[in-house]
C-alpha cells in the first residue's frame, strides 16, 4: 500500500500542540534547490514527521527522510544512484533571536509568525543536502574510471620508495660536519 502525499505546507503550531504524527510522500519535483545544487532527486521522498512540545515548552518536529538521489561519481564522473536517509529534530521558532537560543538537540526551523502555514519542503531539502557525502564515489570494483586511484603503492612504486629510503637525505650534512670537525 502506497503512502499518501504530504502537503508542501503545514500548520506547525497546531500540529505541535496536538502532538500529531504524519507519514507520507513528497514528490521529487518539490525539491527545487536540491536540483539546482546538481543533485537530482529520482524518487519521491518518504517522510515521517512527529510534532510535539518538549519539557522546556519548545515546539518541535522530529522525523526522518528517505529518498534516492542521482549524483556524479567524483572518480569516473558518471552518474550514480545514492540512497539518502536523514533523521532530524527541528525546533519551531519565529525569530532569529529565538533561533540563537535553541537547545543543542534541535536545529532551528524559522517559521514566519504572521502565517499559520509553513513550507516543510525547505527544511527537508536542508536535511537532504546535509545527508549527501562530500566525496561521492562508486565502490572501486564498480567504478568506470580508466585509472583507479589506489591507496597502496604498486610493487614498482614500492621498490622505488624502498630505494629512496636507503639513501639518507642528511648524509651530505653528516659528511660536511665530519669535514668541519
């Protein structure tokens, strides 16, 4: 059974006061900033949201986001599919001043105080962008790069390194010291 579509905008204050939990899908086409960043969202996002008020009277939304994206492999420069799962905890705040005083367990979600509805896609895009690794690469066995970069030297490279290690770069200084003594 497929999950229902979640709306792009929600009423976070009412949802937090009622401690509502939502589960659903957000269309891939809604993630505009992600696509502008060179990350193509290829599946609809599966989203779990739990609204509430904590013991410090802070309104929050906690949840998770699961989606597949297509990014460019940094080794072979070919597209690759990457599953992203991001868990988040956001404090619902109405000003930059309130955002500066949010507990460490939350990231601030700045909601305009003069509107009942707020865009949920924007903070989800933030979490998605944070969930993408900086250097994305296929596993070495699957990568189409013509010359794989390896962490360990080849046998020829290792013999060159061993030969250089036998020559002390400070031997000339030792000879100079002996001549001066």
